[in-house]
């Protein structure tokens, strides 16, 4: 068969259906099965349920709520309310897709089946892994129970813990304020320091900044992985007297003594203990355990795909999108948006018996909020080179970019990306750079 239309048969009209695998009939089979309904999973389901019709796309997702996680930084900074950051999963999963309200526990790519938590084996012709990352607070000794013991511990990466962040910032009366970055890939690598800038600004306004030491303890050897934006951020931390401690990985929190113990990655076997009066923790992350233990991943535990086509290296009917795969791009919703366009082209081609051909360039974006009304809008590719949309220098703090982050991107997310209509800003980038050398000119300088 030479077209997607011939593959799928007739269109059948239906509403979104939610199935519990404990009651559904066994032996279900989908043309396309998607594991996870985060930003990438929803976008993919929306695109292909339109193409394939009702009953041909299944999406495995156990959660009842879908959160716009980039908003958690603004919640932690006292700018947005947490209850405004999410919607019911039934509102974002497309109506023509079947919602399988369970978890994927085992993968058998040779027989094209996924086994759910209740033991049902769901068959597929094509599989998209969109399972995101899990938060591993438990890998830090003293957590997660430490969050309940100490009101001055917080974390923007969890729906419950983010609600502690702004109250803790307000309660802080001086001393050591520590912000951490773990020794694993994380969702939005800029987020651990965004909240630091918002907190430091708040402490300036409340009059406690001169009694405080603000520290960013990062497992990395650089402040940010793209030279241009790192230079802009260094100007921010220098002007605001923020101390950066490189290659420090949090391994233990002692809430009784308010001590944080860090592994010194530049001195193997050594640790360093810091007293804290406030600490924002970014947890270690990984793919979900069933995925990490499957045959779909590389040695590091990430779905093993071709970084251009997003097609699995071993199983050609499997693709991945979002945070769960191993290509070297930052893990952001902006990256997933761009990936969704390439995945759509390649998966459609493979469904039609043709090879995958579209090559994702690694585009991602990280709006680096440095305060209320201030943002460095980082956009870059696999080579960590700037790939900017706007015809201005985005390496500088700008109020306009803050409002793009705060007001415009969420609208695009809910109304375009999740509905399958947004593949990133590439087309708009070309329009905004008409008559110039284009964003590629920046690569010559960095």
C-alpha cells in the first residue's frame, strides 16, 4: 500500500474513550500505539488520530492530569498559581484516540506488543515512545521524606513540592540559599537556575539579600552548555554576587542539622558538606523503570534512536519523541514541538513503506528567566550553536522575551502544540530574518 489513507481504512467517528485494562477486552491491536501523553505524546496522537481515524491510535497514560511543566518555574517564583498549570487528561488527549488508562510495564518489540500493569498485551504496527522522565528523589539520601520535615526544602519539578517553593522564599530570613543541579540529564537544564534568579530578586526586594549567600551547586563544569548564553548568564551572576560551585552533585540531605552533602565530581571519593537555610533541589532523573530495563534503550537507559530521524536504531517501526530518547538535545517542550514535525514526516513515510528521510537538527529552546520582566531567550541546535527566531540579540536580558515565555508560549502550547498544529518556530524564523543573513550567521561567532 502506498498511502496512509489506504493503510487505515474508513473513518469512524467517536468521542475520546478511556479504557481500564482490568475491564477491557484482551488482544487489542492499534495501527499506532503511543506510550505517554506528555507534550510529545499528545502532539503525536493529535496528528495521527486525524490521519488514521478513530480506533487506530491508542495512547497509554495512567495519570488523570496533564501539566504545563514550564509554568512550574513561575509558580515557584510566586508569579503564577499551580492550579492554573494543568488540565484534565481527558481534555488534551484527542477525541479520536483511545486513552488506555494504565502503565506500560514490558516491551516485546519482536512481537510488537506492550504489556500493561494488569497483564494485557496490546499489539501495535507502529510504536512511539513518549514516556518522558521520572523524578528520582529517592536517590538522594534523606529524600523525599525530607520535604515533609523541613519547610525550607523545595523543588519546582514536582506538583506537590513546587507549592512549597514560594512560601519558603518568603520565609527565608538570610543565611545560605542553595540551588542544585544533578549529575543526570533533566527536564529543561536551565530551570534549576531560573528559580534561583527569581528567588534572589525577591530577597533583594525583601531586604534579606545582604544577609544571604546564594549558591548554585551544579554537577556540570559550565554554567550553561551554549557559549553565547553562558556569557550572558555569567554577567547576571557576577552582577548579583551569586556563587557558582561546579561539579557538585547532591547525594544526601540531613534535615536535622540542615546540612547538604555533595559529591565532588572533580575529586573522586571526596564529599563536601554545606549548611543550608533554604534549598531548592533538582532531582536526578531517568526514563521510567520499565523503559530503562527494556531492550529499547542504550547503555545509559534512554531509547536508542537515530538523532536525525528519531527512528529506533534496531526496530524500524518504533520512534521516540521528547525527553526519553538518547539524542544529545536539551529536554524541553520546545524540543518536543520541533521533533513532532520531523516524527510526523518520518513515521508517515515508514507507514507507507518508504524510508524515514526528515532530519531533526536538535532545535530546542530554553527561556532563561533571570527575574520578573527579564529573560534570555536561548535557542540552539545539536551542536550547541544559537538558532534564534527573533531578529534581535537573544543573548541579552529582555522584557519582550519574558512576555513571550510567560504569556505567548503557553497559549501556543495548549491551543496549537497539543492539538498537532505546532512544529516549532522554524517557518517563523525564516520570515523574521528575511533580508538578513539569517540566524545561521550567529554560528560564525560562537
